[in-house]
C-alpha cells in the first residue's frame, strides 16, 4: 500500500512538473499574477524540482525525507493558491501548467490528499536511509539535467501557442471588450505584455516605433493585474498609454506574452507573437493593403 501511494504521488508530481516545464513562461506569468514578485523567476526551478521529487518517490529513494519535502512543498503551494484564490480572485492554480485548467475545488482536494499521503508515508518509513543504487543515481542526474534544460528553454521560448484568441475574433467577444469604446474602426494596435517579461522589454522599442507611424492612429498597451509597472515605465518609457486589465480573465486567454493584436472594424485581423513583433515601418509594409482599405 505504501509503495502504491508513493507511486501515485510521484506520478502526480512528475506530470505536474512536466506540464509546467513545457511552458515555464506561462507558469511564471501566473506566479506573477499571485503578486509574488521575484518568485516567478524561480519557475524553471520549481518545475524541474517537481519532476525530480516525483521520480525519487517512485524509485523509493530516501522515502522518509522525500515524502516530508513533497508534503511541505505541497502545503506551501496550497497556501499560495489559497491566498490568490480568496484575496485576488485567481481560479487557476497553475498546478498543471497552462495546458490543463483544474477547478479550484479539485486542486484543494488533490493537494489535501497528497499532504495526508506524504504524512502517512513519512510516519511509517524507516528512519535509516537505504543505500542508493548507481543506476538510480544516474537516472536522477540525467532527469535533473533534462528537466532543468527543458524548463529553462521554455522560460524564454514556449513550445506551444496556447493563447485563446484568434484572427477574426470580434473585439466584443475577446479580451478587448473592456476597451471597445476607445478602439476605433480604423487600424488599432494593442500590445499585451507583462513588465516582468524579458521578451516584452526586448520588443518595446519596436512597439514605440509603431506610434511614430501616422497611419496607426491608436496604440495602447494592456498588462495584467497585480504586476508592478514602475521599473518598466521608467526604463522603457513607452510612448503609448498602458492599461491594467480590470479582471483576472485575461490570464485565461493570454498565456503567452508579448502579443501584438491588430484590429480593424471591430475585428482582430492580425496577431504577432514574441520576436515576430515588427517595428513601425515593417508593420506598415505588412499591413499596406489594410491601411489602403481604410483610406
């Protein structure tokens, strides 16, 4: 029975860590929405640690110590989510990354059962740690390198586009609905970003240059709740107005930033992601047909 519970908890941690590692950038963004600041920079380490701890439980390595660690980590993550859920209205715990939405009640029940299981394993496990076989050691070493490498890579370049917004969407049925009164029928440029995102900083100069093109009459920035924009505004000096999105709904739709949305006549006609975001002159060239249609 003990080994069965160990394997179940181990698989939960491995799956959770792996899903996060496929898109650490979105996981980091979610941590930022909790209002936890610099902790979001530890997203790759958190993802990799979950995978490693889960594997150690399955391989029966230092069971007493590992079950205690897993239990404590689960308690801390549960407390963080409870704070975000009850005080900030965030319903996505991020436990399964950005690919799987888990209802809050399921998250709390699962975490509670994991904590109870870890406590039980800790109590009945031998205090003396068994010698770790060489093949198990090398399995952990190899998995650690692979998990850390994957998590670090997707921290900068997500492997999967998960944004739930598409070209052709009506602005009244998208995240742009709160801004429909200031979005004209002409060509509008909307920059969705996070001030804690390095890629967002890198493309801000390109976005600033768009404002200098007369054909783009409207350019606005949208960022997430509970993020500090002070340093970004001071260092990057955006020449466009920045709006903080009024609800947490944006976290469910935009999971990858930076994102540049082009609208025309109430529709999203073009979406640019990450390093695809062009400067003003290039964007003018790319949208030459649309701009001519407006005239």
